[in-house]
C-alpha cells in the first residue's frame, strides 16, 4: 500500500523540513549537489515510497526530468503515469518517503488486531449473524436469502447495495455455480470488497509542489470534524510537516476552545478570532500567515453547517473562495466528515454538501461505536469519493488510513471472536 500522502517539490528550498533525526549533513550536501547538477527550477519530483535505491542518482533524476511535462504544478492529483515516474525517484524524495515509512510487520499485525477489535459491533451485527445463519445449513434456499437481506440492511449496507449483492448471488445459484452456503459467504465478502475498492481516484492526499497544502474540513455538527483534525495533525506532525490550524467554526466559543486543545496536544499554532467573527476573515488571516511563514499544511475547521440552511452553505462557498483567491488551487482538499453511526443519512449529507463545495475526500468516524459499519460499502458505492480516513476511537492515534483490503479482512477476521 502507498503512503497516505504524497508531496512534491521543485527546489531544495521548497522541500519540506526534515526532522532532526533524518537531516544528516551528508544528505544536505548531497541534495545541494543534486539540485545544482540536474534540477531546473520548474522540474517536479514527487516524494513517495521509493521501492529501490538507484545506483546513479543524477542519471535517475535526468530520466525523471525528461519524462515529466515542463509545466507549472498540477492542481489535480497525479495520474497513474506520473505515479509510475514517481516509482523510480531520486534519493531526495526517498529521504522524505522515509518519514512516512510503513509500519513493520509486527506493528501492522497489532494495528490490524486493533482495527478488528474496534469493528466488533459491526462484526456482531453482520459477520457473526451471517455465520449463525449459515450454521448447519446444507443448501441455499429462499429463506436464507430473505434472512441475509435483513442482516445486510440492518448493518446499513443500504437497500440498493444489498439488492445488488443478493441479485448477483441469486443468479449464481440459479446457474448452479453456487450451492454451498459457505461459498456464499465468500461471495458476499468479495462483493463487499469490490464495492469498497470502486473509487477510481487516488486514496492518498496529494500535496502541492510548493506553498501550503490547504485542507478544508466540513460536515454537520457532532460528526467528529474537530477531533479528526486533531488526529490528522498528529499524523502530519509525525511525518515531519508543519501544521497550522484555523478555527473557522466561530459559531460557538467552545468550538474554538476545542480546536485549541488539539493544537496544544499537537504543539501547533491555532489561528482564531472571537466568537461570532466572520469565518472568512479568520481564514483570510490564517492563509496570509501560512504563506508568509511557509507552513506545509493548513487545516481549516468549519462550523457544523446544517446542510438545509442556505445561508450557512453560502458561507462555506465564501470560505472556499477566499482561500482560492489567496492561494491558487486552495483548498486542495475538501474533506467531508461523516459519522458512521448516522448510517444512510450520511450519504444524503454528502450529496448535499457536494452540491455546494465539491468534496474531494471523506473521513468516516465512529466506526468503533456502531453496528452499522456496512455503511462503508454503501458510501463507496454511492459517492465514488475516496474515503481517506476512518475514525475508530476518540484518542489521537485512533485515525486510520482507509485500506479497503485491510478493512474487509479485519471485518471478517476470526481472531477476535
Ligand atoms: N468513538 C468515537 N468517537 C469519536 C470519533 N470521532 C469523534 N468522536 C467523538 O464525537 C464527538 C464529537 O466530535 P467533534 O470533533 O466535536 O465533532 P464536530 O462537531 O464535527 O467538530 C466527540 O465526543 C468526539 O470525541 C471516533 O472515531 N470514535
Ligand atoms: Mg467542531
């Protein structure tokens, strides 16, 4: 699996600051030489996971240069071809990739166990119920399908998603391709996996070539926006990026205070004004600061817009406009936070928000507290917007990059029975 974000840069001065442990003097010297030797100002090298270390770095860079268009930074996420180029990148980008090093196998296994445990409510409502249903069944009959339908809908897969899964399975049974109830479980699992993998857009965040990466976080009240911002900040900080938080939820004083607490926990600055201030003005000041002080990441917390209230939606549009005027391409990410416990309502919220400000990514929170985790499949199928993160608890490290395979495997894993 790729890292959870990509960062591109064009010149050494614009490279993200390396953490104290990784900024070896040899590397700094090497970077100078490399930049002097072969990097024209406008060439772009993307930082990502580097699969192998090239023998001749300058040749490698020249190759990368030649295969990249000599244009200004793309605003859109990289296409597959660019990603292939990234696969053979230089030592500089490799150094940055190290900061997003994937966990070791042991860490991965314990993270998997934790995810599987946190999904226990959904496991009970979906997987264990399916197991019980199939227990002792010798054949697939109409009753089995009826009960299965009830289970899938209860787990919040949504009627359309449930029907599609079952119709496919029914056809297979009719064609005599499927007769063993246990095989039906495998078919279900794979169908769920295919829905979750349906999004054809990159799941990782793509940071711009230069200037701050601006993330605007939206969603109705109480879904977990501020908490998710705190958790994302933690991830960015761990990856060596500087983060500026922006309290554009000025509707309630408590909201600003809450963001400040997350700011303190992460030791990052929070830009705020008094209660009732114009959110766009707060954003304006913050953008100014972020550009002047060269921040890597800016995360903007917004108020819990009731999506039915036109004036509040207009305010979101205004915030977005203000960002774009100050920094071309901003916001680079409009992250909609959805609360998994609200089930199908989340899907309609997303559609409405999307009409106002185009959503580029989703964070699905509170998967630890719900039996309705089937919503993940429905959200992916209906919205085709990548789920970037899932929230599986209230702690700072309870935010996971969304990996469809890991999610399905954790859901169906038996270890935590
Ligand atoms: N169990 C659980 N609680 C969460 C998660 N994310 C947020 N919360 C809780 O949800 C509540 C509302 O979160 P908050 O960030 O204030 O929502 P906001 O109004 O959208 O900013 C808080 O009590 C959070 O601790 C999660 O992934 N799991
Ligand atoms: Mg909030």
